[in-house]
């Protein structure tokens, strides 16, 4: 009886392992890099961030942004970066906070 239970548990563990390793990775969008950059800037400004600068590094755009003072006069946050990577005919957002990425996702699907 114990042998049957242990064999059943091993089979279940073996079936679950491949499913655990099937991560999708970052989401890819079929838009131009210019469109992705414009939408990113609009979303950041809408959420209260200031876009400091945008750097073109070959296939990547690096967007530097910081938290605004929200009208309270308490200064601004430290600069943070986000990368828009061009991969073949797709755009991938790297190092992007999930709250910002959700709004970018909605805007790019319109």
C-alpha cells in the first residue's frame, strides 16, 4: 500500500514540475518604439511622475523619471530608470513598476 502511495506522489510531482517552469517572461507589444515612448511619457505624467530624460542606446530607450512633489513643496524623488527594448518587431518594457505597466498595457491596446 505504501509503495502505491509513494509511486502516485512521484507521478504527481513529475507532472507538476514542467508546469512550474513555463514562465511567459515579459509581455511583448506589436507597436513601434515611438508609440511606446509617447504612451510611456503620457502614463508617467498622468501618474504624477516627471520625465527627466530619454536616452537612445541602440535597440533600447532608457527613460529616466522621478516622483513629482504632488504640489506639496516637499522636493522630488530620486531618478529611476525604465527600459523600452526593441526585440525584432516587438517592444518589451523592462524594469517597469507594475502600476505603470498596467496603464501602459491599457493604452497600447486601444
